[in-house]
C-alpha cells in the first residue's frame, strides 16, 4: 500500500512532463549540477514569459518524451537534468539560457528539440544568435513602410507632372480666349485707332 502514492506521484509527474513536451514550441535540456537554489530562481526569473524551467529525474523525463513522441533525446538524459519548456519566443529563450550559462558556467546546455527535430548544444547556441521575432517583425514593418513610401512617391510624381501640364494648358487656353487680346497694349492701340473720328473720316 505504501508504494501506491509514490507510483501515483510518478505517473502524475510523467503526465505533466508529457503535456509540456507536447504543448511547448521547443524544449532545451540542461545540466544544473552545482547551481544554488538562488541561482536556479534567478534563471527561472530570467526566462519568465518565454519558458518554464523544471528540474526532473531522467527516467521520468525520458518516459515523458517517449509518450509525447519526442525522439533523439535519450543520450542527453544524463546527470542532473532540468528542462526549459519554451512557450514564448524560442530565440529569446535560447538567448536567456545562453547568457545565464555565460555568467554561470555551471549551467550546461546539452541540446533540445524544436518542432520535433532534435537539436545539439551548438544548434541551440545558433538559435540564440538569431534575431528575435519582435526584431524581425519590426524590420519587416519598416521594409513595408519604406516600400509604401516609394510606391506613393512613384504614383505622386506623374500626378504632379500632369497637374503642371494642365496648368500650362489652361494658361494657353486663357491667352487665346475671347477678350484676352485686349490685355495686349498693341492690340488695344489698334482698337482705339479704329474707333476714333479720324479713322471714320478717312474711310469716307
């Protein structure tokens, strides 16, 4: 009877780990040998919003990975193991682990799994070197705005030129319209001469 609660606890732990494997974007396996409780707390705080960090027994983690259909990790389940289950930005989580490992060399990144594909420690490090999703989205948005500005300028230039042509045409049409000749001093002088009495006498 005394063994039942222990078995139940193990089954519950495996079920929880299996669910974490299934629902996480990625999982990073680490060895935490020598880290203090305070350091582990600091690591968990640094991963908040991106990943949860769980210390577990290798036998339970291996069984949970198998139940979740995750393969290629068996060789990594050695030594004191803790799993970082990533629910946020994979790149940010990888950076958080890498930076913490640099400041605390006792944390060893052993590898992981991303989208069903096993990752080596070197590949996790490469993930950490990538730009985060937010940075990439910001760059994409900037590129889109720049392209829209170029397109707007492209469309605006012909319209501006057309407006200038229309204005020039209106000026020409205005100059040739009835009554426009009276604005010319020479034409006014001719008109005055034909209307004068002297001009009428000569015509008789």
